[in-house]
C-alpha cells in the first residue's frame, strides 16, 4: 500500500512537472510568434460588399419662417417640409465600378501606376488589416489605457450612386429595413472610386498618453486617387464630371497623413497637420454638362467632351491653435444639430 502511495505521489509530481514544462514552452512559442504579449488579429478578408446605405435625417429640413427666427437658429428653411429624408448609397450597375447590387465595394489595392512598385500598397501579411491590442497601466492616477494599433492595406473603394430620398417607414412591416421611397428619389452623385496607400492608425481608449483617441501618422504610397466622380443636377439634368483627382505632397508621388481624431463634448474633432511643401492636386478630364463618352486615357491626353485638366501646386491650409497664430493644417469638427 505504501509503495502504491509513493508511486502515485511520484507519478503526480512527474505529471505536474511535465505540465509546467509544457506550459512554459507554449508561452515561449507564443511570445516568439507574436513578438510580445497581447492580442494580434489579422483580418484576412479579400473583399467587402455593402448593398445599400441610408443616413436618415429624422426631422428633415425646417420650414421657411419669418426670417428673424430662421437667421437666429441658422436654418434658412428654403423648401423645407420637416419630413424625414435620407442620403442613399446604392449600386449603379456600371461595369468595373460597382456591381448591380452593391453600393460600396472594398478590396485590397494591388494597383500601381509604376509597375516596378506592384504590390507596394499591400501589407506583408496580405491581410486587409492587421490589429495589435495591448493594455497598459500607464502612469499616475487614472493612467490605464487600451492601445489598439492597426495597419490597413492600400484599398480600392468603389462607391455607387449617391442620392437623396424620402425616408421609409420607421416601423417597417417586414424585417428591420427602413430604406427610402423610390418614387421620391433624386440622384446627386453618379458614383466614384477611391484608391489609397497603406495606412497605420493607433487608437487609445481610457487614458490617452498619445494626446488623442486616434493617431494617424503614415505615408500613403502612390498618394490618394479619386476617379469617375460625377455631380448631378437633378433639376437642370446636367452633370459635373471629374475623370481623376490625384492628391500628393508637394513635389512627391506619396501623401503623408498626420492627424489626430478626438471625440469631445461638442462632437468629433479632426486635426490634420500639413507639411511645409503643401499639397499638389491634379484633376484630369473635367466635363461640364454630361459625362464624356470616350474612356479616360492617360494624363495629358484629350478626352472627348472634356474641357481639359486642372493642376494646383503647393496648396496650403492653416488653422489657429491660439489667437493670432497660424499652423499648417486644418481642424474639422462634426456634431449633430
């Protein structure tokens, strides 16, 4: 009996030792794989499609008043009915742009005008995004924070037709889709495509030792490209069409992004800094009245129906952090009314 007890004791000790050794190996292997403690998330999605988007304004636009009241409240009220309306984004069925049913399509950007840089806007992992999450005690009272670092692949974003419509019933009889009223719909944008380079963002929740909730500090390889943008006048029947808009830092093909995003008690605040060289913008193939029938060619070539190209060099914006001072960049605030 004593021998059996000793055998059981030795066996349990051996099992415990092996278990601890196995746990240590797992921790070491995990640390070697991730490079640090915390959580790593790779988003291996190759494409995202969104059928439709509706942004409902539940109180519509104010009715025209007696003038004095409208000026005081900042509401002109021209043609307002105070009936809920919505901005609508839906598929426009244009081949190679977005399909018949998708309002927004997002894929990784594998394109580069310079073929020697093909794939330069992809992450090394070939994921759409890589996210790293860590928690930290911080310093001082209430110093703890959650840190979320994200690397986002260069993206091809195709946005379909954008219009405005009357909002559907807030209490639909089937499902939860409110949608809009097709009989009361006007197109305002025929669509657009956006190409971006690799972007990095750092988000801090809790304390924010970095100085803002979201920090963007990266360089988009190849700059920012917006193409096939058409602004429609439903009343006049015409369209202002911009074939391609390219935006980059002054005398560069890339675009630096340096911005802080904060949520204040007054709304969303975006502080965007800008380099001393400013921003270069090239708008290719501007058409007034109707979209050209000829396909968009190389930059500098004539496009049938286009009035030509427009180039802006060294554009700078400034904001005033304190009275009487100016700094390169801009501050944008977004809030409800």
